[in-house]
């Protein structure tokens, strides 16, 4: 490719990165993340979703490295836990959290967590209630994907999101990263749309997380979809797997 063509491509890649911090540049995904995607313990159903979910780019933004201690918060079926485990390697550790409330609501969450733990020696399951998550201190990263809005479900008491953010802040080491990705609601939408649409306005996330002491250092559009109207429940067939999602990178001050 000619030099001027490379310049054009790089310039296009930079569009969408905010003044707060650039997104993941071309070629910036480390080899160990690419290798983790090819881990043989990953189910084909997981790897088939990689193109849409961009896990390597997301984790690169989170500065994940071998040897780190990280947490997959509200791990769901373990999609990201199964990538984080080979990424941090035998000298690192992953804490796979699924809340007691969610396991009570859907027993399969507990079964899926047990299945992931059985496949990876460096993964510890956590199943405490949201009021006392039990994250260990000294974490390098806490990742939560498509779950922050759940902290605003009417099933949980008011202030649950604030309590969780404070726990995450305490668990992260100085300079540690809190990476939040979620389904975007319309700008100005109230937090109550978490129950009806399973979305949240990113402005709410910014306000709440920064109130816990974090600094917003980057926003990324890697999961953006401008064709999403932001008004449909994320499980509706027309938008499922194709929602507009925001990615916010927060850092605990050193």
C-alpha cells in the first residue's frame, strides 16, 4: 500500500476517538490477545461472536497483560472470562463474578460459572450479593460488558450502582482500570429504561463512576452502531446482537 493510502487509513481509524483518549490503533492488539482468542478451551459458540464483539480490541483498550489480576464483573456465560484466563496466563488470575441475585433468578448462571472454572486453573468464582461483591484488593482491571444497566433494575435497592462502583474503586490498585461497555439508551433517557429496554444512557454511567473517584480517560466507538434507534429492547430480533454500544475507560488515580 502506498504511503499516502496508509495515511488516509490511519486518519480514518482515528475518527471516533475522543479528546479524552485515542481508541485502539491499527496493529495495537498484542499477540497474546490474538492467541487467547484461539484458545482451544473456548466453545465455538463463543468464537463465532468475536467479529461482532471485538474482544481483543476491547481488552487492548483495557491494557490487559500477562501476569495481571483482573475481574470479569457479571460474567454471564463466561465469554470474556475464557479470553482473560489465557491472556493473564499462569502467573495472573481472573476473578469471575456472578451475583447471588442473578444466580437465584437464573440457575444456569451458576452452572455456566462452574463450567468455566472447571476449564481454567487460574479462575476463581465469586458469587456474593451485589451489596458485598467480595472483589480482592490489588486488581489491575475490572471489566463489565453489557451489564452495568442491570445495577439499575428495580429488583435492586436504590444506590446499588453507587455501592458497586465504590467496591470496584477499593478493589483496583492505584492506576487500575474500570472498563465499562453497555447498550446505549437515547441521550437523556432515565435509568429506569434498564428494566424496559436493558439499556442505559452513557451520561449516567459517567456521572456515577466518576462520583466514586474514578477519572474518565477514554471513550471508544468500536462497538457503535448509528443505525440502532436506541428505543428497542435489546432482545428484540431486529436489534439483538446489533445494538449501539458505548465503551468507557475509567482509571483509579495514582
